[in-house]
């Protein structure tokens, strides 16, 4: 099989080669150049069009025209581009290594065209099938979105070449594909943190049998892909080539209603080794934490390094909630960028609670009712419990003697609502029951008796 080669050398406007690639069409292992699509600029365009120029001085070169041309005979070579157009006229840019041949532009090849047809009038010695055809100093405009491929076809007649009729020979290959500037890095395993029930979820388990006030939830990292910068042909596009760094943030989703949250540059949130401007901006509903752009922390701070999300509780008032956490970039493209970078992200980590937590939506001390809270401990060890309250604005709850205590192993306790809480204002409240025991060992229900008619209402909560 004859070897067909398309080579596109990417040359800056100053004439210095900054990137080059060769596609050997007979070699499936050859890969096309990958351009960071998010670095394309609308200001670098073809004449009065809106098609961005990849860069000046691109070169298309093929070897072996495919079929020999008899002495003093004429064939026609058609070049078609997919996903790109000519950014400058290619009239007069074609050459061969045949002796004494004459090449003329027959059709296409103007600014904005995606094809050109050349007539090749062979000299007295003709052209061999291995003769080279070159298309030099070609500026290409890349529209983005679809890969760029190049096709060379050889035709016997001019009409066939212009109208794309039957060809004598055809060969094509992918020259350019698109990617982006950044991608998600090698995240470490997401951490599964646990709020310790014995501290009423005011501390975290530390993994060594004790507790701690500060933990890292997980790490965030972005890395450069190594794709080519479309603005100058540099081998590797950087974050600043695609992102407006003053506006592009990293945002974490989860529960931020407790504790103090920071970004840390090592895997130890207890040593105060935080990155600059590391305190994120927490949303009003406590569901997102976003990098402090005003302080100068942006997407670039996460490139090529692990940045850990840390939370520190005070051990007194910060009750640890269960939540899962994930992160995403909030990208803003560079000025005049054709394409905004895609949002990137991944799962980050989680917080759970050990023991048993039961939400009680309705607890009442209304005098016409006799309500009880029933707790069953099916385990082999005693289990302590505690109850806290969430009231309406005009109601105050005071914990009673039964608001905390112990459920003996293999036993049931029945607690009167009036012994659990005293209420000023309304006679109802919501409550949270925490039992220091595995959830599978604990059953919880409320039982309410209407003293007027003796009717009962039982609600199983756990």
C-alpha cells in the first residue's frame, strides 16, 4: 500500500513554527491535533466574516498524488476541508515535484471557501503516482464544534472535479479535533465523615477511636489537558487562555448551615494551613459555598494541586448535619471568546451521623390530650437518648426531666409529652430524638389519647 501523508504545520503570524502535526493516513495509531476550543477568539477572524482563524501560516502537505499523469496530459486535484475554511486565498500556493508541470487554480480557494480545485498540466516527463502535491502557506479558519478533516481527490476531467463526479483516487484523514483547556484532576477518594452521636453531633469521629472538631471533606483539582492554544499555537493552553480568572469560580454544593468552612492546601484541616482568601462565600440558604472572587481566589487556584474543603465546628453550638457534597466550576470565558468553557465537577465527600436520629414533627402538651413517646431498644446494651425542640416563633420550649435518659437493653420506655417538654405560647412543638444505638435496634412511635372520647392515634416514626 502506498503511503499517503497529510501534514499541517501550525505557524505563528511571525513565521515561527510553534506546533506541528502529521497525519499518516495509513497508520491508525496517528492522532490529530487537539485544539482547546474554549481558546478560540472572535476578534481573530477571516476578513469580514465571523469565522475565527486558528492561526496564520498553516501548511497542508500531501505525498503521492495517487495516479500518474501522462506526459503533456492534464489531471485535476481537489482539496476539501470539513470543519474549516481557507482564511486567505490559496491561488498560487500549490506545487508538485513533477518536472516542467504547470499548476493553475480552476475553482474555489478564496477566503471563506472550504475547497479548491487545481489543474495540473504535466510536462514532457509526466508525473509519477508517487509525485508529491503540496499546498503551502495556507491560513485556516476553524469554526469549532466539529473535527477538521482534509480530503484529496484526483480527477481526470475538470467537470468531474468541480461537480465532484467519479474520481481516480481519493484519500482523507482527520487533521484537528477539539477539546478544552481544563479537565477534572486526579481527585483523591471522597471522604465519608461521621458526626459522633455521643457528643450530640457536636464533634466528628477522628478515625482513631476519638473525636475532633475539624475534618476535610475531600479534595478538588483541575489540570491542564495539554490541548493546543488556538490563539498562538502554543503546545499547551493554560487556564488564563480560556477563563476570565477574575470571574470564574469553583462552587461546592451541600449543607453549610453549621461550622466554619475553608479551603486548605494540605490534607490536615487542624493546622491552619489554608490557602489565600480561602473562606468561601456561603449562600443565604446555606446550600452552596463559592470561592471568594473578591478576595482573589478563582479557578486557577485549583489547577495542578489538590485543594481540600475543610469544616471546623466549635464543639458547643455547631450541630453537625448529614449531607453529601459535590463541586463544579462556574466558568466565565475570556473576553471575545467564541466558546465558554464547560462546567467541570465531581463528587467530593459526605457527612453522616452514627447512632439513631428520629425527627418528631408533632409533640403536644394540650390538656385535652395525653400524648406519649414510645422508645424500644432491641439491642444488647443500654442506650442513652436526648431530645431537642424546634418551635414556632411565638412558642418557647423548656426541656423536662424526660428529655434525656437511658433506654435499658431489651426494654421499652413510654414518656409523657408533658414530662418531655414544657411549652409557653402554643402547646405544640417539633422535636429531634437522638439515641446512641444502631438504628436497626431502635423503634420509635407516638401515641395520643383524646381524653374526651378515648380515641387513640399511633404514629410509627422509626
